[in-house]
């Protein structure tokens, strides 16, 4: 097999990073329940075309653009007199439901809930309008039991949920190595155990799993329990980039209030620039917001390990989402979805152009 074909197969294998089982619980919060604690942020300045914008995101490090943009007031500053109303969620389906029900206007969310929401509505309810984050997914293992990639065979490895982002990525990585696992039962050359990320550290500590293919900060929590990083999924991708969080918007809100969506995207772009320029301050800011939202910040060891593996980006990395979906279809985990129109990068490119930055691509999946 040629090197280029091997690279393509590898990128597609890692690409199965979504809960692409239509009708399955696609969770950006990795299986936990939804939380809807709406918070209003004081608005000052000239009001845009809407009195308020309802923004949703998750108390996860992969949503740090929203965490930091909210905590530092960057998003509200760009909105001026239009009030920012924030709701947090712990499950992808809950945020999609809120978006589809008209109780949420804009959200930060992972690729699989976005695909599921778009597909279920037959392309009528949402658009991906920008990127937010890439990376932050690792295979971490018990170093006493697993020392090399070949040692994973025959071991018990956890993923967050059947058919979820990391589950599909791991199943396809297994397939690339020539091993066999039944996707439904998780039984085969590797035992794939679907385990909620909230309990995965305890499962590791008890010895009931030998490792896990999980997102941050769960991966770093396992490392704090003595696990070692065996593989970073980022290393499987060309350019070391793959989508983990996007910005989505209700099509109705986008049509009626493009100026408000543009303001949120300006805030997102400025937040990502601030994170890049002030990584330590941004890490502290994100953790401060996590404490406010969850009642408990991440420990220094955990956040210091997790933070560098996440790349914050305005690019939705549309080609990687397309590759993810294609590989999931090939694996028989999803009926071929019609993703034409899932992206509208018009406003993010307007914002980037004004900032003297390169435009981003919709990989041919843009709205007409």
C-alpha cells in the first residue's frame, strides 16, 4: 500500500470521531445529563437587531472558547447592548433539542450532535458557522499491563459511549491494526467497555479497565491516577488537526439576526486570539468559569496536562468532519447522511477578513 493511501486510511480511521448512530445519545458532554442554568450578562452599548441572544455551551475544556469568552466578558463586549443569556449543558442531545425547540440561538457543540441534529431535521434547523477547538483525545493505559500499541490486544479499554466520538475512533483504530471487534457488543480482540467519563477514573483505579480512549480532561484525570498516554489521536491526523468543537446556530436566528451571529463570532475569534496570546491566563480563566459552573475547579495536575493538547481554532475543519462521517458510514455505524448545507462560513470569513486573517473552507458542504 502506498504511503499516501496509508495516511488517508489512518486519517479516516481516526476520523470516526462522532456518535454517528442516528437516534443514539450523541453527547458532547460525554453521556452526562443536561443542565439548563440560564445566566444573564449585563449588556452595555448599542443594541443589535435582537434584544438578547441565548448561547449554550458545556463545562468542558474543549469548550474553553466559550468558557473564556464568557468569563472575560469578550463575547458580551462584542454584543454591545444586546444581552447575552448563557445556558450550560452536559449532553449533546439536550443542546440540540433546545436549539431545535427555539429556546437556544447559538451553541458550542461537538461534531456528532451537530451531524445528528442536522440529519434528523433533514437539514432545516441548524448550521455550523465556525470552529472552536481541535484535538484533546488520547489513549491512556495502565503502564504495568500495556507498554506498546500491540499490547492493547486482549485488554479492556473504555470509551465514553457506544457509537460516540471516541468509541468510533477507537473501533476504527482497532480495525486499522487488523484486529476484530463486534461494534455492538464491544467483544473481540479488544474488549471495548462503554463507560461514562464521570466513572472512568474510578473504573481505572479499581482495575476493571486497562485503559481508555477518552477526551480531556478525563484523559488527564486517568494520568493523575497513574495511567500513561500511549497515543494522542492528534498524531493520526494530517496537520495534527481534527474537529472536536464547532459553533452552531439556528437557521431561523441566522436569517433574522445575522448581525448578532457576526458579533458572537467576532467575540469567538477575539477570544481564541486572547487564549493564544495569554495561555496561562486563559487556562486560569477557563478553570475559574468551570468552578463557577460546577462548584469545583480542575486540579492543577489535571488542567496542566490537559490544556496543551487542545488547539483553539476559528476553522471548523470541515474536511475532517466529512472524513469522520464517511468513515462511520463505511463502518456500518451510520446510514449515509446528506450533509450538504450543514456549513455556512460566510460570517466567520467576513470576521476573519476584517481581522486580516485567512478565510476558512466549508469543504464543499456549504449552504447554497
